[in-house]
């Protein structure tokens, strides 16, 4: 009876896998363990890897402790980051607008302070013309013409400039309109200072000149020799 029990114990011991597996057995156990779904779900996703890489890069970028010999590399990376940010800013917000060369909208015009824009002056001139008030319409339309050219930066009308000085200045970028500009200045003087009555014909010619010059590009003037 005792011998049978011993035989059973020996048989049972031989049927249990050894506690210390050989190399092949250990590899097979590891592969079976890692194939478990729990380990697959714990693996980082590509997005997790990307986010970790970006975080590590930013941490290294703003780390004040720069390894010796990498100062130049750090400087290049910092410059590259600034350039990229500038490009992104240009794409999102666009290029900064250039400052307009036009004069101050409150600047003096022909001896009087003028706060109205060329568009407003034209609208008021048209309203006066519709009422048959040609004197006021002529004066307003000439001022609209002058304001339009100064707003565009084509010419400057310094304080104290006369309408004839303005006409000569405007004739330089628009040489083919020199005679019409001088006629317009004369009409303004006749109505504004000589008290001669304005007419529908005078206003029509002035309005045509204003409309024509507002849609034309000024001529390129030759450089003045030094």
C-alpha cells in the first residue's frame, strides 16, 4: 500500500510543469501573456506618441539648461519656431496694411478746414445740383476733386495752396488733363471769389473731370536728378 502511494506521488510530480522553464518554454509563455487583449488596449496610439513627442520637444525647447555644445542648435531651432509663427500669423491675419499716404482728413483745403471725404463732398455736390444750386454745386465738386487726389496720395495740397497751384500740381501726374484742370480751377475762382454764377454746363464738365481722374492711374513721373 505504501509503495502504491509513493508511485502515485512520483507520477503526479512528473505531470506538473517545472517551475523554472527552459528558454523555448519561457518565450512561449511570454508570447501567450502579451497576446492578452488587456495589453493590446494599453498600447499608446499614434496620436499619443505624437503628443508625447511634441510635449518633449517643447519641454526641451524652453528648458534653460542647454547641454554644452548645443547652443547653436538651440538658437537655430528657436529662430525656426519664430519664422513658423510669423508665417502662420500672415496666413491667418494677412499681411499688414501699408499706411495710406493721403493727408489728414481734417487738413486745410484752399484756406478752409475740411473734414469731409471726397465721397461726401460729391454726394453733397450732386444734391445741390439736383436743386439747381449751381454755385454751391461747382464749389463742392471742385473740393471733391481735390480731396480725392489727396486721399489717394497722388498730390499734396499744403495749407494755403490756391486752386491754381493745385491744378498745376495735379497736371503733373495727369498731363493730358492740364487744360481741363486749369479750366476747373478758373470756374471755382469765378464762382467762389468773383461771384459769377455757376451753370449746369460748368458743373457737368467739372463732374466729368472728377469722375475721369478718380478712375485713372497717375503717370509715373521721372526721377529728379540729384
